């Protein structure tokens, strides 16, 4: 009995009336109550169970297997104890009491709960993500092989378990696994069987620090690569469409021999003005134009940088030997130009496109008459 008293296990003796008759040091450590606090008290009161006193009273009727009960320690913390018991019989063979031996399984239950949770998480990932999850032992033999992407690869869960990776795949395809078996985690993208795949290789170490296995995740990139190509193609189409829209929104028209007109419509920003400048200057050189009309009738507003660009455009036209003319300036655009202090004294500005055309055509006719 002295051995039981010093046992790391909780040893609790109970009489027919469920009063505690023995309470060792192990019980004190696991349950928090001292021997003085426990002796003589009802075990159903000190360590209540979901069924009340009935759970403890059943122990007097027969020897049974392990039962796990949760109890509140003296400090209020919850503890799970796995109890086994043996009835104490008198000389006639009748039950005189019971000895309960318990061990703290709180950590064990929590570990089991976490393990189950991890299994549920793994199952959720394996069943719902387009990946293959696998594991190999230290010799490269598959110990786990599962994942939603297996079907697309023509494989079944567990199909490669027991087979060596090095026997199945080519040497250059096992570089990642060999690296992980040396203890270095690795992430790479490669091609296997003509398919692009992304791999994660995670070495798992034993308690001694040696690599005992490798856990891997394989992602088939075929679908994402296809989607990426489609996206690039769509972006290219959008870019071409935008280019067409820009060209349509700023058409350069040859309205008379030697006369170009560029009606601008909508929002005019710095980027669009830079494109217009390049296109118009090239058209002036290509056609040998003497006049270039820049019509702003359809432009409600411009920012300060754009207003400077427009004036610079007219000056650049002049450098090419042609006359740049601005028509249809709206009040809001005029205010922006004035607020910048831009001098338009050297630039011809007319009220509308019609006036601009008359000016240019008249000038062209006069030049033709002088030439004759």
C-alpha cells in the first residue's frame, strides 16, 4: 500500500457510502486537492461526473474497463482522468469498497483532438484543391499519395504507395526530392510528362534531427498557364481596340490639298496629347501640308500640362514649315491657357473649324494663284 501511496498515478479508495477512504500523492498532483481536503468527503461531491453519484456507485457493482471522466481541479482548471477500478471484497466476497486508479489524459485527449482536426484540414485540402499531396520515407518510397488532381493525371489515391520515386521518375525529375532528403526545403517549377507543375518539398526530421521523410505538394499549372495565355490574348485585343478607338477619336483629315485637320473630341490628357503630336507631325511631313488645323470644339477641358503640350504642338508644326492653327477654343480651355500665362500672340486662333478652313483654303488658293 506504501507503493500505491507514492505512485505517480492517482489512487483513490472509496467506501460503500462513496466516502473517500484513501487519497495518495498522485491524486493530490492530478486533482489539486490535498489528502486532508479529500478524506471522508463524498467522491461524487468532490469529483462530480455527468451522471452524478450514479457513475461512482456503479463501480461497486462490478469490475469494468477504463472510463474517462472530466473533473474540476481545486484551482478551477479542467482535467480529464482515465479511471480503472478494482472492488475491495470482504471475507464473504461482498463489495466493501473500491480502489480507483487514474491517470491524467488531458494532454492526450487534446493531442488526439488536434490530430483529428489536422486530419480534417488535410482532407479538406486534398478533396477541394487541385493539388496532389504526397509523402516519401527516407529511401524515397511513397507512404502517402492523394489529391483532387490525381484524376486529371489518370491516377488513383494511394496508387503509388509502396513504390520508389526513383524508379518511377527520371533523374532530373527527382532533384527536388533528393534536395529535401538532404534536409533542404525546396520550391520549384518544372515539366513532367510535358505538363508544367509546381512543387513544394518539405523535409520532416525525427527526434534525433535526421530527415525521416519528405512531404510534398504538387500543383498542375496547365490550367493556370492556359488561363494566363487567354488573359494575355484578351489584353492584346483590348490594347488593339483601344488603339483603334484612339485613332478614331483623333482622326487626321486631309480636307484640301496641303490642308490637314485634326478634330479632337472628349477628354484630352497628357498621354493622348503626346500621341496626337507624334501622329500629326508625321502626317505633316508625309503629305507636305502647309496648314494643320487643331480643332478643340469637342474638348470641354484640359489640364495645365496638356494645354502646354497643345501650344508646343503648334510651334513644332511651324518648325516643319507649316502653319498650325487652333480653332474652337471653349471658355474653360481659354481660362486654363490664360492662367498658365501662355502667349498665343504668334499662334493663329479662330472661333470655329469653318473659319479655320476658310483661312487655310484661302491661303492655299492665293499661293496657287501666285505660282501661276
